[in-house]
């Protein structure tokens, strides 16, 4: 196994020109609003099931193609997609009202980081949700661009590379909270930074932080 030493990691991070963030589990926790959306959607679709925070936590960060068969194994693909559309219609109404909870230090940290780096968001969320997040957090002016799985149904590594090509990013870093984030960063061939307060974990990272303030201080100090 190839191991980088702290000084080597520092030199790699020092060349960073842009930061690409995951959203759920990295910048905010909106699971309670998502649960409400799933339960309202299920009721509309006459599904006799009550979804819990644990149900949603388990699939956070998954692509739609994995979430739907897991949640609705007895439904056809067409039925799964219809139910998901209903859930997302509920979510589009609920999120502007209920939003989520920003992790400690995120808003102040993003504003600081935007003064030094170009900031982006790539998430496996439905179309439009990143915009709603930015409005809720009042951070629209801090991010250059974003890309969602719901726009093109492509994996996160593909969408990371789309933004890299679109904006001519030379040395970006991806920041997330799950093993899937790490895996997609490796496929995109960029460094991965783990925040370990979110929904998942991994042993495969180039740098790790326990809180957003520490992350902000690190990158502002490079």
C-alpha cells in the first residue's frame, strides 16, 4: 500500500486552487426535512410505510439507481421513478420552508474560504436541491457552480470531472463524509478530504477533520 507522509500531503494540498464540496453530511443535515418529504410522498402514493431518520441516514449519498430498489424492492422501475418524483415534489415544497441544520462553522467557513478559493458543490441529490441549500444558507455568492446527480443521472466522479473541465480547475480537492465520496475522488484523480462528523466514514483519505472550523483554518493557512 502506497502511503503519503504528512509533509507530502501538505505540499499536495498547498497547490489547491479550488474546493469541491459534497452537500449532505458535509455542509448541512436536512434529513428531518427529507423524512417528511418521503412520508408525505408515500402517503400520496398510497404506500403503507413510515420512513424514519434511520432509513434515510442509511442511504445518504447513494445514487438514485441504488436508493430506489433498496427502498421499494417490490415495485417496478417505472413505479419507483413515479414514487420518487412525488417525493421530490414534496421535498421541493418542504425544503424552502424547513431547510436543514448547517454544521457548526460552515457558514462562516465558506465565506472565508470563498475569499481564497473557487468553491463548488457536487452532490448525488435531486435536481434543484443544491440551489435550495444555498438559498437557505444564504451562500449563493460564495459558490462558482454546482452539479447534481438529478441533472444527468451520472456518478459523482463524472460530475466532478465535468466541473473540472468546465472551469479549467488545475488542482481541486473534493471534501465529503463517506467512503463513496473517497472512491469517486480517486476515480476523478483528485485528493480527498474527509469530514468525519457526517453520515459515513472511510479510512481512505488524504486529510481528515473533526469539524468545519479546523478544515477552514487548515486551508486558509496553506
